[in-house]
């Protein structure tokens, strides 16, 4: 009697382990962080806030503007930044 209960428990534990490993997908892809806005037009003196989408496990963000004479960055945080337009022109903001 004792051996049959031990075998039953062992089979039940093995079945539970198999079910839990199959139920959780191994290839759960984490989405890459990206900017909330791809393109925008600002007039001189206007401000716009940009956020990062899917920034769950981003540890450090370095915000950069190619031409700081056209637009500069203020209020830099871990997940957002405010862009202020200085003069007409084009620039690229990266994180």
C-alpha cells in the first residue's frame, strides 16, 4: 500500500513539472524600447515631451540631439525628455 502511494505521488509530481514547463513559453520576446514619436515639427520656442515605449528594464538612457543649435533637450529623466526648438532646421534625437 505504501509503495503504490509513493509511486502515485511521484507520477503526479512528474506530471505537474511537465505541465508547468510546457505552459510557459521559452521564447517570450521582450519588446525593444523605442521613442513614442518618430517625427515632429516644432516652431521656435515650442516644447514637446517624448517618452520611451517598452522601457521596462532599461537601466540607463543617454539622450542626444545631433544639432543642439536647432533643438536642445531639457528635463531629462529615465523614461522621457522635453525638446525645445531654438531656430529653424532639422535635427535627430536619439536615446
